C-alpha cells in the first residue's frame, strides 16, 4: 500500500514516502517488488512534486506508475496551469485503468499527490491536488467513474477534521478561496499536513508526531519554523518511525521468486528506504540531489 506525507507551510511544500512498490502478477496477486526506489517526482515548471500510493506496476498491461508520473512531469510545460496539468492526469488515468478491467481496490487502487505553487495576486501560493480512484477514505471501493481530482488546501486549513466528499466540495479554485489559503499559510502561519496510504497503521503514529510538532510551531517554540530543512525532517521522521515499527513488529516472510530473493508480504505495507524532498516558493528544491532520507 505504502504511504505519503505532504506538509505545506510558508517555508515550503515537503513530501516524504517509504519505498514499498507493489506489482500485480499474471494471477492478479499483489507482491512487494521494490524497497529502495524513490516514489517522489519533481515538476520544476510548476515548482511542484508528485508522489503516489497504491498500485505501482502491472506488467500484464505494461504499466508503471512511476514511469507515468515521470512522463507527465516531462510534459508539464505544455499545460497552461498546475490545475490543467492535474486534470489531464486524471483523465488519462481514468482511460488507462478502465482498459485494465480491474474492480478491486487492492489491485487497481491508486492515489496521487500533486502539490505545486499557483500565483495569486503576484504571490506563489501552494495547492495540493489529490488525484485518486478510491471512492472512500478507507480505500475499500473504487470509484465507478474512475479518477477524481480535488483541491485540498482550503478544506484542510479552514475545516480541519471534517470529511467532505469530492463532489460536495466548493470550487476552491476561485480567487477568494485562494486568497484565504494565502492568508492562513503566510499571515496566520498555519501548517497543513496531509497523509494517504495505509492510514489505519500510519495516521495514529505519524499524526501524533506531526500534530505535536504543529502545536509547538504554532506556539512559536519550534527551533526554526521557517526552515525548509525543518519541514523536510518532520515529514521524513514521521514516515521513518512508522516504517521502523512495522519492520520490528509485523510478520514478514522471505520467498524466492523469479530467480531472486524478494520480500513478499501480505502483512507489512510500509517499509524500505524513506525518501523526502521539499520545494520552496522560489522553486529551490531541497535536497538538490538524492532524496533518500534514511537507508
């Protein structure tokens, strides 16, 4: 399943993710096939980041989610805005996944975080687009209409703790909503945290770390509240701690498959190397090289 944490603050947009990649074989059985590779893709033209949870590979249909995201990032310059870019991903994914003919969330479920900066009154204001074909927050069903794309920043910054279905959300692209997001982040110094993936395992632990740090920050006691490195470390720590807990306490088995040893597990869903990367409003990415947070 894997996890993604996205943190939005006035310092930066910060992403962190584990490295478990899943693949569906000819018998439609899901396996963990990768534990080191990053799942975070940079989109420099929009000062943005992409990452995902759910299906990674479907060899029967020659599908790789990471390859798809990299292709999209390389073509991002041809779109008029981050919103247009996100909506095209939604449309392409819907067409592709419908051709796969899968109706199981364990096999065909996929969610993508695309965070980028949009200009509002001359200021670079972050937005998180959620692109997903899951119908509910428990990932128990796929949406019959395919992928949907929603804006998440206004909702999370102004209505924390509430759940709003995609079709019931206001049109958060309107200038007044975007101005409110700018005010909450840059004037009120609010920090937004958004998690997806194995939420039942991840959220209790990561939520405690992130919420505690958020409270420290809002009290004005954080060591360096406007540091990109601080936000990057926060995102990476949350993922690393949960990954470590699953490594220590969750059952796993070793199985030789296709002439090489790989970890095949139906229990452990978070693990491998933790990757983290941030992008500031001026477009600077940190780190500038490898995004491996822990090895």
